[in-house]
């Protein structure tokens, strides 16, 4: 189970803390989320334990929860004994929060989440409380390692958030070591070689293959071999010597990668090139034609010597590449499921806790927006409003649908703007149109405005996974 958020209020035995209260914007009360989306909301994980014995559990993610015995109580203050029911639900990102009915809108603007968490206890259907003088110990596994998030507690009765505190992260060493291991196992070149890779000259290739004995050259065999390796050449004369893996190598006997990806012009076949070292293992290729009227430059790096490349056949390189790619993928999946950091703290209230911070580092403008819903018979008043989701799925803001609505619009073509019908159909502003928007043009306008035409999607999501696919966002 992946747990990505926070559980509670830090209780200091000597010093108290000051909690600020923030109002959630009125239009984002719970009623906004009472749609059929609730049917795809993942269920909380249930547990049962004996109240006087307490409860300790370590999740697969590494999160640890310790509930001491004898700290559960009823509303009248009576301590609880016997078997109790515990439910825990995690919210990994803003999409989880949306479907789970947890509001994120604050008066301060776009809020971003590092994860949220809901914990409740009951006995015979009666909701229980925690003794306010006692604490639950938590060591929480989280998947957001940025600093700057503050913990908020949701007061569900009046829809306000208490700002509590910030916690310094404890980095997960296992995550760090696995990340390093994946980098080491990742192949340094793609095979067959991609179009960005090339050798400087055909003659340099022949010199390596035939060990400079060009008396019995088979050009047909050589060029067929180059196709198997995916190796191209530029027909460029470069006489430089470089340092590669601690040895001096002729530039003409290396495979290079065009970092800048600037296409090599045809006229360089008649030109002479030189290398200017930029930093370790990176050079600027400078080419001038024979007449001195044309110039070209691009950044390149050496990736492997021709001798090393040809020391084994293309079959070996292909098998080796595919094997490393598969190991990298498996390692990546394991890394994705592993918490990158931990937060340790204490809890003395049941409810929803959310790590939030406000988006201020991403360029944004105030945009006057209109929203039109295509291919649907529902009126704007039937819809829960417009949702603006940031590309990393951490930021979410809700807007009512009106004739003119000022929204906070960010310079990111991978953001999503969408809504839902009462039948759980998704109305999405097309991703290709989002990518085509010229943010710089908006910045030049005194009062920028735009009409967003949301299109009904064919698939009605029946699960969280399907919803993410419909919205075209990564899991």
C-alpha cells in the first residue's frame, strides 16, 4: 500500500503551537463533490483491534502507525474498551483528492498537495475520538521529497483548514541506493544506434574495420554491417584528438551523439570540422565550408569508440541493450512503489490531513475564461464546475462555470482543464489545443481572454485507473 501524506498534529510536551485557520472557498464545499464520481472512489483500508491493547502496523510502503492502548474515547469522554473498527484511506495526488471529495481550494490561490490521509475509528457505528492528552506515533512514507509543504487539518463540519506546521524530511536511503543502482544498470547508448549518433567519416570506419589495410575492402559488406549497427557517418574531415576514458583517441575513430540535435547540413561533406571542448566529454563541433561563406556548429559528445563498438557483433549489443532496458524497467517499477522520504510526528485527532503549499514558482497569468460544453445536453448548472489540474497532478483548483470567470492559467501545455456530467462523463479541453495555446501572447495582452471548448469523452471511467487514462495523465 502506498501512503503519501500526513496523519496529524504534532503534540509538544512542553511547548504548544499556534494553528492558523483558512476558509475553504464556499463553492468548493462537499456538495460540489456529491456526484457519481463517488462510485469510483477507492475504499478505505479496514482494520480491527482491541482498544485497550492498541494497534501497531507497518505498511508495505514503510509507513509505521502506533496507536497506544486506552486512548480511544466516545464523545462524552468515556474511554472505549473492546473491539473497534479502524479505517485508513490515502490520497496520492490531487485526482485522488477530487474523487475522494476532499476540497483543496483556499482563498490564497492554487494549492499543491504532497499527499493526504484520512483516519477514522468507530465502535458499533459510533465515531470515536482520541484522548486529546495522548498521541498516535507515525513514521510516514511519502513520495514527495520537496520541502515547503505545510500540514493542514480539515475541519469537515465547517469546511475550514487548520495550518499546523512543517516537518523536515528524512530521506529514504533505500530509495537513494536503488536510484543509483538503476542509473548504473541503464545502457549508455541505444541499440541499434539512434539517428543522433554518427561517425565523422566513412574512411575512419574502414580504417577500424580493416585495421588500415584497405586492399580488400568490401563496401557492400561494410555498409550492410553499418545498417545492422545503425551507424551513420557525416563524411566530415575532423583531425582532432580527444581524451576518452583516460586515453587519447582520434575523433574520427569515435561514435558521437549530436546533443543539440541540429541536423547536419549536406554541404559539410566538403567542409572541414574542428572541435572546441566545452566541458568534460562535451564538445562544440564547428564546420566551415571550403569557400569560407558557410558556418555550422552543434554540441556533440563521444559515446563509444569504433573499436569497442565493432569488438562484438550487433546481435550481442541488441541482446545486451534489451536485457539492461528490462532490468531498468523492473527497477523503475520498484522505485516508483518505494517511498522517497519519511515524516515522523504525532497525531491526536481523527480526520483528514493534507500537506499543501501554494504554487508561486510557476509562471501564471490571470485569464478571463469562458467555458463551452460540446456534445452534451447538460446545462452548465448541472455540472460541478471546472477543474484545473497541473501537469504533475499535485495542483488542483475548482472554478464555478459562469459567463466570464477569472482563472489562474499556467505556462504548461500538459495541464488539464475538465469537468463532469452527472452521468460521470468527462468533459475535457483537448490536449492538442492546450499545447497550441501561446502563453507569451497572453502575457502581451492587457486583459487576456480565451474560450475553452470542452469535449465529451467517449469512455465513461469506471475506476480511478480509467479516469486517469481519460484525462491522459500518468498513474
